[in-house]
C-alpha cells in the first residue's frame, strides 16, 4: 500500500514538474520575444500574410483568374493597383490569390515533413539499436540526393499538382527534423525525470507522449518557422519550370515565371509577387531566429 | 585515422548502394511502366514494345537493377533516349560548367561570410553586429529566382554590362555567381558568427589572453582553428547545395550545366538521363561528404587520433 | 613601499555596470604579496576572489571595469599601463593557471605548441629550437614522464592532473615573478590534488616565485600559504599569517568558515557541522554598516550602522568593530 502511494505521488510530481516547466518556459519565451522589435514586426507581417491567405477571396477587387485582353500588361493605375498581366488579369488580385496557394503549400508541405520527421526521429532516438541504425542510414541516403533534382524526378513520375508537391517536399525534407529530434530524444531519454518516470512504472508510450515530445516542442516550433520559407521557395521553383500549380491558378512562383517574359515591357509586373515573396521569407526567417533565441536562451547567452 | 577513413569509405559505398536502389525504384517501379511516362499516351503498342526492349526493361526488375549497377560501376549509365548519346558523356560535359559555378560561388561566398561572421562575433551586440546580421538575414531571404530576374534586368538590359545567357566565357559567370553567393553568404556568416562566439567563450581563450597573446592572434589562431571544424562542414553543405541548387540559376541563365541538363531531361522525359543525373549528382555529394569527414578528422585531433568511433 | 614587496594592491574597486545597476563586485581591497611569498585569497564563490585575479591581469570581462585603486608590481602601476604594455606583463611577469584543466587548454594545438606560445611573444631572443628545449625542460621540471613524446601530444590524450601540470609549465615558461592560481585543484581527484600542491611548493622553493592562491578549500590554504586574506562580499575582512588565521581567527566570518569545515578526529564523531546562517548580500544594493552583520553571531546594533574600519591586530588586519578595543589595549601596553 505504501509502495503504491509513493509511486502515484512520485508520478504526480514528475508530471507536475513537467507542467510547471512548460508554462514557465513559454511565458519566459514570450517575455524575451517581446523585447525584440524586429521579431514583433516580423510576427505582425506573418499575421498580415496569413490574414491575406485566409480572407483573400473577399479582398480581391477583381476576379484573379478572369482576364480582359483589352488591358494587357498595363502599369499600376487606380483600377488595377499593381497593373495587369499578359492576359489582362488584375495583378493585385492575383498576388492576393497567390498568397493563399503559396502559403498553404509552404505550411502543409512543412507540416508533412515535420510529422514524418518527428515520428522517425523519436523512434530512432528512443528505441536505439537496429531501428536507429536503419533510420539513420535512410536519413543519410535521402540527404545524399540532390534535393531539387530528386523532387523534380518525383514530380515527373507523379505528375504536376499541389498534392504531388506536398508528397515530393514532404518525402524529402523530413530528414533534418528527424536528425534533430533523434538527438534531442536520445539526450532526454537519459535525463533524470524520464528515469524517474520509468522507475515509477510509466510505460514507454506515455514516456514518449508525456515527456519526450512535449520537451521537443520548442525545437519543433522553431524548425517549422524556419523551414516554411524553404518550402515556399521550392514551390516557386516548381511553378517556374511548369511543375507546380496548374493554370489559371496563381501562386507567387507562377506569377514570377509568367512575368519573366515581360520584364522589359512591364517591369512592375514581376516586382510585387517577388517583393511579397521576399518579405514573407524575411519575416519567417527573422521570426524563427528570434523564436529560437527566446525558446533556448542558452544558445543566445553563449 | 586509417581506421576512421576506412569506416567512412565503407559507409559511403553503402549509402551509394542505397541511392541507386531508391532511384531505381522511383523511376522504374513506382510508375509501373516508365515507358508510358516517356512516350505519353499517343504511342502505339508496337513502339512501346520496341522502346521497352531498347531500354532493356522487358526483363525482370532485379536483373535490370543488377545490370544497371554493374554498368554504373564501369562508368556506363546507359544511353540518353532523346539525345542518343551516352549519359556519362553528356553528364561529364555538363559537369564542368556546374563545378565552375559551384566552386566560384563557394569561394566568393566564403570571402564574404568569413569576415562578416568574425566581425559580427568579435563586436557581438554592437551596432556592427546588428547591421551585419540584418544584412545576412536579408541575403538569406532574397529568392534567387527573383534576384536573377532583377539582376538580368538591371545589368543585362538597362546597363547592358554583362551577358545574361550562356556559359561560354568567364563574364557569363559573374551574375550567376553573384546571385548564388549572396544567398549562401547570408546563412554562412550567421553560422560562422555563432561558431566564433562559441569558441570565444571557451576557457582556452582566457588562457591564451593570460599568456599575453595579442587579441588578433587569439581570434585568428585559437578561436578560428576551433571554429574551422564546423566551417568545413558548412563548406561541404554549401558545395552540395550549390551543385544541387544551381539548377534554378542554370535554367534562368541558360548555362550548359548539370542542372539545366536535368531539367531538359525531365521536360523530354528522358528516363536514362534522369536516372543517370540523379545517381551521378548523388555520387558527387557522397564524395564531398566523404572528403569533408576526412578533413574534419585531420583538423580535429580528437577524431584523428581516436581511431574508430565517429 | 617595502623593499621586499612584489605586488601591492591599494584600494582596488572593480564594478560591473549592469542594466539593473552597478554591482560592486570588488569594493576597496588592499593587500601585499612579498617576494617568494604565497598569499591565499579565500572566500565563498561570488565574493570577488577570481575577479581580483582578473583585475591584476587586466582581463576584467565587460561590462566590468576597474574604477579605482592601484596595482603596483615592483612599484609600477599596472592600471596605468596601455593594453599593449599589459600584454607584455601578462604571460611573462604575471601568469595564471585555471580551475578547469580539461577546458583551459586548446584542444586543437599540441601541448608543446601551447607551452612555446608565451615564449614566442615574450622571449623573441629564443630560436625555435631553443624554445622547444625550454618547453621540454619545463615538462621535465613538472615531472611529466616522457617529455619529448608528450611535447607532440594533444590535450585530450592527457589526464586531468597531467593537463594541470602542462598549464603550470606554460605559466612558468617565462620565469614569472607572480603566479596566480585560480582554484587549481578543485576539479581534480584528491590524490592528484596533493601531487599538484607538492609541485607548487617545490616550484616556490626552487624558483622563488610568488604565488596568489585563490581557493575556497581551507585544506589547500593550510598546506601551501604563508599568508591568508579572507574575502567576503567584495571586501577583505581579515588578513594575517596562515598560522594566526587558523589558530586564532579574529573575524566572525573567518571563525564561521573554519567551523564549517569537517574535522577528522580519531575515535570521535564530530557533532553537526556549523552552518553560516543567512545569505550572501546582494551587491547590487547599497548596504550600510558591516556586510556580514546580518549573518554574524556577534552583531550589535552598531554593526548595522557603521562600516567597520580595518584594525591592526597581531600580525595582520581585521575589519571588525570588535577589534577597535584590542588595538587600544595593545597601544596601552
């Protein structure tokens, strides 16, 4: 009876300790994040882009996919704020519509990569032995491929389209996440509180979900923020060489590649999608960087 | 060191085996019939059968794989279906441009990022540090595709100072190298800064200062030699990613490199050429990794003298 | 200035300028080290003893700064020297060894290279071969077996004790006048500790080097020091010969320190160890009176109001109100 009570108590304490640590960690991180003006501006911009992506269809003054051949390649004007494209479509509306697709692709592709990476990394780090060896080899092999070329080959086999972009990016870019999570899980596995939970009789699944994954959360958030720009840029490239979104839909990459032909005659055409792409990437990079410093103060103090 | 090197070489060969297997599965097994991808739906059954036989894919898959492997070891990656020339020949003629582009990019980006990283680290927290880090972040965030278009417009069209297509003379390389190097210098200078800061915090730096070593040599000898170890890894990663990522730039600037060859192959659905290109580039990657690991071993006495473990 | 004095520190103040305010980490300390003498600086962590060493070396980390005082080495004020002049003092006339022999050596250079490094900057008259001979001689002096072979090895190939010997060899390379040892034995095994202390004693005999030994370990003090200075919260509270300090501790803090060390007496089990009540004061705040008063068993109302002056006692100094009378008594006799 005494044993039983101790065990529950110990387990409660271990569980509690985690909860305390977590709230403290995130509150602390937020406090540190607030002190960086660059991070706040970046966060604001990301919020703005997300807003555009969600409410885009209600904000576009013209139908982004409907052209008027009478007003082809016009410079910015009162009716067409960013001018018109080669089919007389409103560039402003298309940039907003493209935001939705580009951001969606970036986030979803990265979430897929993250999910695979976290699962693989946790399995490898937690179980070790031959499972770890197998997964580590797979990671090594996959990261030996030239990323874009291999992704293109996958796209060629599967055909163009958004879903296939997800598969191509997701299948290839989980390796970095897995490597990081594996290392972290291996370290956490031998930490005192996991030992304590183990000694208290917690089973492996509950250790993984209650202790290991929550503790990797800050790493996961940072990776997500920092890798989204990469995925967005990959989409840009796919669309550029005609492997991405199908016409007439707009994405930033698609617009960039279409505008290339008209750089001399309508230089403003390419500016806006490129600018928004650059600012979004800059915002994600800046925010991710600040987030990492905020969540892992040890890194900064060094 | 010898044991360490042997182990690395063995590991690399295993990775290469995995690379060929996955490529083979992707291009030959996943689509069901690769010939259908190559020929579209229009081809009649007779043509399909002829091409099948030509490519040797009417034989069982394991036989095909071993045949492919056997030939690959001999340096034969098959014949381009579209260009009717040996894949190896096409690849090696394109490799020159890509390698030149890659090495020049690496050199330029290191020339930018090493001083930037060291300066930022030494003056950590100051206005210099902040300015350099903002610049680095900006460099990292510039989409190379867009930057290439803007540079072409400015330098090629408005100023008419530099050629914007082809890879014949060194002048053709200026814009592509500049665009790629800017992108890589951003990430690299941040990494170098962090490594130098990391090394500056070590006790041996205090020891060196207490010996009366001038600050310049503290940074250039004690700190940099320690920070050099991760920088070697960085060089490897960069070289790999330039070789792999040069695709975008090669296409935009119509350079005759591996990346452009790959995109041509994909556009014409030239399976043997795609397969060869993936395996070839992956081999180059693996070799770069191997070299990085070996140099790493040479730089770090703890690895060099430890023998086996990695 | 005494003829025999090597180092004289007068009224040294080193402060840290933080966002939250000024941290008076060292607040007006004075002491002397005679030629060939070993002075131990003793105190709890955070009392400013390591920072004293950094101040002497001219290596106070930012945002810290020496704001006042004099550090006289053979009568020359080190605080008046330029960066460049200070660099010529560091590593040749004053050298230092550190607590963590595992990390104080640079992992990517051979120990030979690292021992020769100070010679390269301070003894430009030596050729490379001569410098190498000197390094091997030093390794030999520190009883490092197979010095010629060790010369080419890297730090990770040596044990902690051996690395500490290498660090000492490095510090002795240019025949310094003063060797500062910052907790040199704390990170080592007990048996190795004893060997290192014996070596230091031997060096002192042989070379006549003055030593400042920074430590919190009173056992080490007893073993090696001629004189002891006890630091508390950035001030020296008592300074005297080792014998006096151990046999007749005058400052209540010294007494408390000595009482909190376990003593092994045969056949007897010691009663509970003495614990000093309370906590070290926060040096960011301005304090009135004696800094130790809140933790002191002898504290009177007066102690909280008036900063104690230093009083001369037999053989040394003590900064405690209780000794104002002793001086008076002695003067009367």
